[in-house]
C-alpha cells in the first residue's frame, strides 16, 4: 500500500506588497483601475477590530488567511500518489467592497494542485468572505492579489484508519503472499471464474480491489472499483477469488509485531466465447493505445497523447479507467470543459470519489 502523505505548509504574499507607494497611480473618484500595489493593501478579515497598527493588522490577517487555506485545502489524490510537490500560484482581485473576483491559476504543478488551490480561493466567494479592501489616500480601490500555495509531501504516520481498521503503510517486513507476487497473480488468473450467466455477453474489463490482511490472517475487502460497470455478478466473483487466498498470507510487521496491511489487486474479466473474439481484440488495442498515450504525455507530448487516448475511448466509450486518465490529462492542461466531461462520466461509472472536491469548480462553466 502506498504511504499516505499530507500537506505540510502553505505560504503567501500579495502582488506588490513590498513595492514603493510611488509605483501605484493615485486613486480617483469612481476609479476602476486594478492596482498592483496600494498605500494600504487588502487584508483577510478577522483582525480589523484590533486596536493596533496597520502593519500588525496585516500580519494578523496573513495568519488568518493561512489558517483558512490550511483548513480547507486537500492534497489532490493523484498528486499524492505520484509524489508531486511544489508551488501553485493563484491570483484574484480584491474589489472595493472586499469581495473576490477574477480568480485564476497563474502557475500550476499539475495533477489537480492548481485546481485545488483555485477551489479554496473560490470558497471565499461561496462563504461571502469580505476582505478589508485596499486603499489609496483613504479611498477603497481594486487591488490584484497573488497567492502562492506550496504543496509539500511529508512522511505521514505509519498507519491510517479506514472504516474502523488501522491500515499500516510503514513496515519492518511487508505483507507477503506465499511464493511471492508472481505466484499470487498466477493463482488469481487461474481461479477467477467468468460469471456463467454472462458467457455470451462479451462483457470485458477490470475490477480493482484493496485487500486488508489482519495480524490473525483474517481478510477483508476495503475497496472495490468496477471501471467497466460489469455488475454485481462480477463483483461477487472478484471478492470470492480474492478471499480464497486466505491462509496463504504472511502479515506485515512493524517494530516486531504483526500489523494490518493492505494489498492492491487488479482482476481482468476476458470473455472466452468465440463470438467475443472481436471485442477482446478491440479491448487489447484500446489498452495499448491508452498506454502509448500515457507515455507520450509523460514524454512532454500531451496533444499527441490525447489523440491516442481518444482513439482508445472511441473503442470503449464507457471505460471509466480510460475516461479518468484522459480527464486527468485535460485537467493538467487546464482544459476544464473536457476534464469535466470525462471525470464526471468516469466517476458515475466507477463510483470513485477522487474528484468530489474538484468537480464543482472544474464544471462551474458547464
């Protein structure tokens, strides 16, 4: 099981905060200029009643903004899984009435981090949070504000709680199957039964499961993802197949004692009926095209990669794994409408919750 990782720190500054006042134009009545610097910069609310200096209020406001960002931001799933870290930069305008407008991503590090930072900034409008506006000559003005948000991975605690079970990710010795991973895969492939009621249906696809092995050897299914909407008969066969490995696991250990640990398993249901040969060939081709597309994206050729991914999806339009992969690529390219379409459809098919916090923002213009 991959280690869990957490958001460690966030830092921020306002555009032109340290610029000399002489760099900003003078305010006028009805001024609609968006200033990069102001005599008195905008401040996040919560500190205005302090009987102190403007500088002290600004420092207090920075701490309040930090708390707001930290309490609401979530490290995107794929960024955690791929070890992505770095600084996202989001900009917005603090209006004369203290409201937030024109939020946008200035710099992104990919894998949903930019969108997540933008989502949290957008929460200020959703929660009707009003800043203390920037001022020139004691008159409120519109001021551009830049917010860098640093995503940094840190070592998490050695376990997480999942539905009442502690699942460890740091071991002295890992969870192992008798004979090793290759023996397990051979066993699973050999023992997996294609549901008889669907022999001629030509249903094809993968089901991913996460298996928990407790210290006493008991097994529990933590998660099941059906990327192709194969249905409950296929779920049942998957669960029975994985549970049949009982008695062949050596539990993980941490500091000399046995601990619960998880193991990720992917099962492929390939129909063997003669009439399904064409479907199997198309599926094999779709997976190859998707893999080629992924390689192109990783090689810095996202547009060429998207062409390959789209060819794969044309063969299997309801394959959630293919849709989520292309949707994530669109997301990394800030192509929100396409990302919304793919991720929403993939989520509906596979019932995954990876993008729940992002979809409202990704799909806001649809």
